[in-house]
């Protein structure tokens, strides 16, 4: 009589190893997804910082120019009054821009 090869019974150890490997793969996939999301958030943050830096630089230039104009207007009441009105106007514009772009509450993540 001819005997066929019989496979050995499966070892439960291999099933446990496969299950653990599947769990590790799922964790790695989740980690990669989070890394991609964090990378996008970092890109947004870098863009926001660059925009704020540009605005900060503009405000510094404005304030330095304002200081020069005040020094030049010393002793000229009419020019000083006009300069004060301009400062109030630009201060209101900056305050409005800050209020419009500042969230009332920090975003919850």
C-alpha cells in the first residue's frame, strides 16, 4: 500500500506569532498615519510662523518709521496732529486685524 505524506499538525505557537505580527503591522500603519498627519500640521505651523514673522517685520518697520515721523514733527503742531490721527487709524486697523485672526478659545485637539 502506498502511504501519502501527512503534514504535521499545526503548532499553536505559529498562530500566536502570526497574531502578534499582525498586531505589530497594525500599530506600524497607525503610527505612519499619525506621522503623515503630524507632518501636515507641522507644514501649516511653519506657514503660520512665516506669515506672522512677515507681519511682525512690517509692524517693526511701521513703528520705526513712526518714530522718525514723530521726531521730524517736533515743534509743528499741525503736522503732529495729523500724525496722531494717522497713528490712531493704523492702530485701529492693526487691532481689528488681530481680533479677526485670533480665535476666542484655543482649538481643542
